[in-house]
C-alpha cells in the first residue's frame, strides 16, 4: 500500500493509497544483489561521450574524486532530469498526434516508462538526502551548483531528445553506467555497511533490506536497469 504522508488527502490520494508503491525497478534478494555488484565491479565502462565525460569531470572537480554520500546525493539530483525531459517531450508529442490514437498510445508508453524511472530516481535522492541530513551543506557547493547542473542537464537532454533522441538516450546510458559502477565501488569501500541496518522514513516506499550495503546494491542495480533501458532505446529512438 502506498503510504501518503501529506496532510491533505483527498479522493485521489485515497484511491492512490490502495495501490502498490513503486520503489525499486526490480527488487533482488541478497545473493542476487551481491552477484550484480560483483558483475558491475568487473564489467568495463561504456565508451563515454564527450558531454558525459565533461559532466563527470565537473563533478570530480567540484566534489572531489572520493566517493562520499554527498557526491552521490548530487548525482541523484541530476539523475532524474533526463526522464523529466523525455516525459515533457512525450506529452507535447501526444498533443500533436491526437488524430493518430494508436501512435499517441505508443508515445504514452514512453512517457509512462520515463515517469517510473523518474520516480525511482526520486527515491534514490530522498534516501541520500536522509542519510546526509546531519552533514553541513555549503549553500553554493551543495545547494546552488547541483541545481545549476540539473537545469543545464535538463535543457541539454530536452534539446538532444527533440533534435535526435538517440543522443539523449546515449548520454543517459553513459550517466547510468557511471552511476552503476560508482555505487558498486561505494559498497566495496564501505564494508561496515554489511552490519548496519537500513532504517529510513522511505522503507514503505523503497522496500526493506538486510542492511545498508544491500540497500545501496539495490540502488546500483536500479541504475543498471536504467542503463539497459536507454541502450535498448538507442536502437529505436524515434516514436513509431
Ligand atoms: Fe539513481
Ligand atoms: Fe540513475
């Protein structure tokens, strides 16, 4: 059941409450999560595009090369925006294709997939926000710059998707591949998480895990699924 935390629950909220929450893309058990993490650790990275390399270099420059939770929080601030851009373009496309309902229905599928991916990234962000909430945040480095990065990345994703969707899918596949590898290394670098419980306000939404390590492995696996989806879409980028 979806747990609504807002103070104002109307009839839509009540109806929503009867649905299952959409948390991880595909929930794995402990052994599967460990196997997926190991697979990521040995899998070569994608051949990243220049725009992806520029983004990763900017993040390393501003937040350092060390894998900190704060850096992952910033990754998650940026991670959602291509899906927002694709959803926005899909809705515009549907408006202009209302005379071809079959086509519009297929475009709707793309919008729906993008929305689920966006929601999934949102849980990642909220969990990272929660885990870093005690840390002091610098207003420029930790508040303004992530927002600026996200806005610029949104504009880039939107423009690429309109001009040639394959470019936008490729950039996202690179971003997700980078995230999947980084999470695999993050878990490897923090063995103490194997004995640390995952206690969160978002457990009802994102699921329960044996420990913090498995929760991060699940996020890493979500990133793998996002990458695979974008890689597939690179082969059929246009709405048909
Ligand atoms: Fe994510
Ligand atoms: Fe992601």
